[in-house]
C-alpha cells in the first residue's frame, strides 16, 4: 500500500486518505491481570465520502476499533493518521476539537443526556464549538425537523421511543457537520422498522457525501454499505472495497483544509460567559431534578450562612447597646487627680488656678472639681458614717443623674459656701429612717448644720464595694472650707463637648498640666477607655461566634463536595457523551465547577434570607440585633467560595476522566 507523506508537495494532497490506520494494536490488562490483545494489527485506509461497514461477531473488537477511530481512545501501538496528521501528536484539547469538528457518534444505547431536551441534546456539540445560542437552536431545530422530530423538540429522552432517540442521536452527530459518522450498532436496540428507518437515514447521509463508518454484527445491515470490512479476533479478514475515492455529493472542504483551522479552533476562548450561562442552566436543571438531595446538602451551607449573619448581628447589636449604656454613664468624661509626689501639698497638687486653666482647653465643656472623704453625719441622735462629695452645681447634668425630689444647689450656693446638702438615696434612708420628706431638715457634718434641699434618684450602682447612693453631696467650696479644711479638689471631672476628640483633649490637658507643674504629679483617665475595653470583650465574643458559624459553613462545604462527588459518579456516562461530542477537559471542569458554585449560591441566598428572618424574629423578643452588610456579604461570598473550593476536586476528577472509560461508565 502506498502512503502519502504529509507535506511533500501539492500533488500529494490528492492521495491522502481521510483516515489511515497502520498496524493498530490495542491491549487491555497487563500487570496483575493477563494482557489481552483485542486489536491485533489493524491496517485500514478510508477515503472521504465512503460508506463502510465493519462487520464481526460480538467481542471481535469492533467497538474498540471505533473508539480508536473516533479519537475516544488511543491505540497501544500503531499509527493513526487523520488527513495525514499523526493523531498521537495531538494533546487532549486538540483531540476534543477533532472529535467535535470531524466526527459524529451514534451509539447502540443512544447515549443522550437524560436531563436535557431533544433540542438541547442535539445542540450540545455546537455549544462546545462556540456557536451562538440562536444559531445553535435554529440549526438543531432544522436537523430535528428534517429527521421528523419537529413535534418532539422539548421532549426528554425518556419521553421518546428508541427509534426517535436514535434519530435525535443522528441529528446530534450532524450538528457540527458530521463529516464522519461513526455508528456503533445503531440499529442494535431498535425494532425492525425503526432500524430500517435509521439505515435509510444513514444511506441518505452517505449519498450526500458524509463519510459513514457503520459497525454491526448483522451482515444484512452491513449489506447497505458500499464497502464491507470483516473483522475477526481483532484482525481484518476481508475487505470488499479497498480504497475507492468518491467525489460525489456536497462533501465540504477537503480534510486537510479542516485541519488548517485546528490551531485556531483549539485555542477558542471566546464566549466564556455564554458557556457559563449554558453550564448554569444545565446545572440548575440537574439540581432541580435532584432537589431533595440538593436541599439536604444545602442545609449545611444555609445554616452556616444564616448563623454567621445572626451571630454577627447579635454581636454588633450587643456592642451597640453596651456603647449606648456606657454613653449614658459618661463616656464623655475625663478624670484627673493628683498623685502624691508634689512637694507642695501631698495629694493635692491640682490647684483652683489649674482648674481655671483646664476650663480654657478647647473641647472642655465643664470642669467639675470634687472634694471627697468619709465623715460622720448626724441627724437628730442618729450618727451615720457616709461619703461626702463636695462638687459643682453641674453634677446632675454632667453625670446624667437626676434628682428624685427637691432641687440641686446652684452655682451661687457654691460661690457663697452655702451650707446646703443633697442626700443620696441610701444615705437619706440611713439618716432619716421612717421620715417621708427629708427636705427642709438639717443634718450635722463636722458640727455644721446643712439644710437638706434635695434627694438624688437611685443609681443602684457600686464603685468598688461602696454603694454610689450612700453619699451626701454639698457644694465644692463649702466642702473645702467647712468640712475638709482643704480647698484643692481630690479629683476633677472634665466633660468634653466632642467625644470623638476625647483622647486628644486628654492629651491637651496633660500637656497643659505638665507645663504648669513641670512634673507629672497627676493622673488622668477617661471613661471612653474603659468603654473601649468592654467593647473589646464584646468583639472577641463576636469573633468567637463568627468562628463557630464559619465551622458550620465548612461542614456545608464538605456536604457540597460530597454531593458533587456523587454527581460525578452518577453522571460519568454524561461526561463521556459530552467528551465524545467535543467537550474539552476545561469545559467539563467549568461545568461541574459552575454546578457546585450554583449549589452554594442557592444555599448562600437561602442562608441570607433565613438569617434575616431569624434576626427580625429575635428583634421581636428584644434581642439586640444590628445587621451588618459586611457580614451578610462576607457570609455569602464565603458560601460561594466554599462551592468553588470544595467543588474543585470533584470537577477535576470529572474533567480528568478518559472519554472511553466515561462512556462505558454507569
Ligand atoms: P465488539 O464491539 O466487537 O463486540 P469490543 O471491542 O467491545 O467488541 O471488545 C473486544 C474485546 O475486548 C472483548 O473481549 C472485550 O471483553 C474486551 N474489552 C473491551 N474493553 C475492555 C476493557 N476496557 N478492558 C478489558 N477488556 C476489554
Ligand atoms: Mg461493540
């Protein structure tokens, strides 16, 4: 037999066979199991436009040969030249391209994708060829109409008879042109009449110039072909035709011309977006068909996302509540007191002049000096040890501490060192048990009678182990002169106007005092700092809650992986069909990744909705809830990422399947 050598001149092109097999061998097994040689040196040449039948008994190696011819499988040894090009040199993407551009497969078992309609099954090869959706649909519709299935476009395979399914499969084989139709026992599963119809179709296609390779064990079926090749035990034993170039019909461009488009076709990257939409649509259908299983899987993700949202909302809500409560108790206050290292007055280094200077610092709204100490207070014959606080008239306002009855003293009282007192709630009870109205009565402090003009409302708080309601409040100057004999304050409260600037203001006060005193004989603190500590505790709680929620998201991800692995197992056959119709590994990878991502997107959306619902329900029960958009977006993107990450392994497993192995899989 003469073989043209590729590329040795234009005249050589004429004699190049479409398909050329040289001493093809295929062995199975080896290693543990004994090796079986299924094809034992098959050499064969097929020209464009031939109608060839390969006949042989069951087990003679016909299907194996067809898989090799269709580039679904590689021979163990020997050469396969397609239009003069050695197929062994092609990478998986190029093989996928060749399968979808050159071949159309028709199988005994139809091999349609059960979840897709007739139209979608037919259109599938064009999806991988990158044809726009509208063109795909019109071409698939035309093909199905031509094959008498115009009324069955939207039927799924299980709604069609065997003959109809096989016609759908033939339409699919023609979708990308069907230059070479490889039909493996196409009538094997059909009744006589449907079988005859299918054979008539193949004959018609052959007369239109398609190259047909028909594989059958049935000699009468084989008679329809123009050339019959007999195969027995993996060897060709007879060949009626021999190479007989046929140039009738409307055979498209020559095989070589097809190969010229290969580099470009293989590299096709356009329309990724429409691929994804297509994959998402297919994924959605699969999810819908398995909706019970899918929703069980989704439970993990839904719970994860919902709990992240709710936990963080509770965390933020609680934090906000803490801040609000602290705000009521003076988050705008600075405290400054002396430290006993002054050479002048130990423990009383801050002077009244210092207070005035502090009042001038920007952002200081109030200066409230305090002289404090424990003293015995007498009412009638009742002696009570209590806490005396000499302070300014602004105290109820600054510390948001209203009176229960009577009035607070005024600035005038303070200036005039008036002997007036306001009793704390507990002090009033201790001093005057059984007396309804303490107002207008006198108490003795250091033998000075003080007129009671008011009673503070109950604070109900403790400072250390001292009850904050157990005190007697008097004007600052009165306390200094008439009780403690000491005009300098024990400590001073500074209220700032803008809480946001409180740290800067504290610094400014410290700088001022340092300048005035030359040494740091004072100490300042601010309530916002203790608030910040509280908030930090709350925040670490929130982080912990969020971590727990994240773990459930992780568990959800494992669920997704599990269901995807199952899906890949169940749909091995489908993966094989897709590969046979030209899907590249990356198309399969993308499809399964899209599927797992879609699963988790649906889970994420459901999780967000449920999280919000639970949150709003909790608000009704007065649980502090503050939804955070960041948390919602974060949880959602985590779930999507979960789908991508955990879907990757199953998707790669699917993409890595060998086409023949996948096709024969369950
Ligand atoms: P035919 O299609 O002519 O009935 P096949 O090509 O399907 O025959 O199979 C030919 C022989 O190869 C059979 O004996 C079969 O058992 C064997 N065979 C096919 N596929 C495999 C495989 N994957 N591993 C081992 N043996 C195989
Ligand atoms: Mg077979």
